[in-house]
C-alpha cells in the first residue's frame, strides 16, 4: 500500500464479524483440540462465603465498557425497564419512536418500520445496515437492490409488505447488547402481533430466536409458528427464516436455497 492509502481495520473487522454471524457462527472456538462428545464436567460445590464475593466481581465485570474493533471504548447501552406497550398499531408506532422504547437512547440514526399497515407479509431484520441511517430506509444500497429483486420475484414490493427492524439503531459492534435483548424481543413480538401478517420472513438469528425460538440454521426449510403473547389469538402467524441479502451477496451459491425459502413463504398465503 502507498503512504497515502489507509486501510480501515475497524470497518473491515466489523464486516467480517457480520458475515460470520449471518453464516450462523456465534460461538468462539479455541485453537486447542476439544472432544465435543465428552460429557460435561460436574461442577464443584462452592461455599456461600466464597460464592458471594465471586458473584459481586462478576456483576462488576458485566458493566465494564466494551471495546470497539479499533480499540476505542464503545458507549454502554444500559438496559431499560419496559413499560406497558400500546395495544393499537398506530399508538405502538408512536411509542416505538418515543423515549420509552428500549433502544431510544442508543447513539446513531434510528430507522423505523416501513411499508404497509395491513400486510399479508412482514419482513424483519435485526437492525439497520450501516448505510441505512443516511438513506432513512431499511435494506438500502446494494443490499436493498437484491432485496427488491427478491420481493419482485414473489410478486411484492416495499409498499405491499411491512419491513421492520428488531433494533431501530445499529449498535457500534453490529451485535445486540445482551442486556437489551429481552426487552427488544418482547417489543418485536408485540409489534408482530399488532401488525398480524399471515407470514413473516426472518433475517438474522436474533430475530429468529425471538419469534420462533430457533436459529436460522435449525429452522430453514420449514414453516414455523410465531410465538404469541396472546394465546387466545385465533389465527396463527407462520414464519420462514432465511439468509440475509447481505449474506447472499457474499455467498451467491446460497441464492438457490433462499429461493426455496421464498417459495415456501408465499405458498398458500392467499388461501
């Protein structure tokens, strides 16, 4: 590289992590060999007098400030207590944009649900892409062009679906903070119940876990019933988990499987 060229290591590292996350890799593997079939060791009993200080130390370490890929300290996103959520879609949309939403205080641009208010089909992503904030549109840029072609292939466009994010802002790490996950899952479940689409297309493991209780790798290829807050709801909502368009751009060979997912998504939707 010349003296005038600078490589953005932070962006490159974050992009690589995003790629592996979409591929389903969410566990660090050590370099040393490990027998994964060996039975788990039986934990030793720890006296209460020893356990209490250890738990206190663990609690303290849990709130240490995370580190970004470039070595700088990332802002802490504290967990927020979730108040009762509105019971109509219009009121919920206003609440989701307000100060009581679980990600309301996160830094960066926020991008909200877009599209039809009475959709047969909803598409859910974990968070905005890096360029979405500037565009004020979910799945923008080259990722969005592929997404638009995917919709057109099944007879839809952005006006006929509901496109919504689990997080309205993108964390600097590209991953949902653990302390905010429960509140965001509850918020997403509530939003889907109010929108009441017939089918839901899920992009991202966090979204898949929140709505159908399984990772994409486990649930692809089948229709799954969305977990419902209100068990009295008569009609169930069916979901299909598939590959994010960003992953398909980087792994074109997966497009054939994604096409099967789209066909499964629309099968019988008009019945």
